[in-house]
């Protein structure tokens, strides 16, 4: 038993394979000072992103949410000491616990899944 409340977030392999096909980041190249991320929500949120969300809202952003689709939130963040705190706000913003992974990690998992399909 953990001394704190924890939520396990799972998703179906088909959803990850679909994400790669849909490529939520488009052809936009990743900049050296930013990291693409995917947050997987513990359940579908009622909150939909129809515009970009920047955190913090004033000044230079550290986390930018560019889209959401069902249980997936897509964005980019800048490498900075305070970024982790802003990523933690996604839970409150979408109203459910979330886990965040680098887009490169998602692509690595997709490659493993495709290898298992063969």
C-alpha cells in the first residue's frame, strides 16, 4: 500500500497505434528547446481544447496545450525547472488524473507494438 493516493492510467495499444497514424503534431519540426508530449487522461474529460492553452498564461509560456482528443492531450513544453509544476496542472485543467509522456516515448512504444504484430 502506498502512503498516498495514486491513479493507474492505462490505454489500449490500438489507441497508441492510431495516434502515430494521425500524427497530432503534424509536419512541424520539434525545436531544440521544446519537447512534444502526450498526456493520457485516466478517463475521458468533459473539457475540450478548441484553442491553445499556455501556462503560465502571462509572460513566456512553459507548457502549451495544442489539442485534445478523447483521453489524449497534446502539447509542447520548454525545458525549465518550473515546467513540471505546470504539467501537474493538467490534472486540474481537465478534471481527471493524467500521466504525461514524451512523444518520442510514445513512438518507441508504437514501434514495439508493431514488432509484436508481425
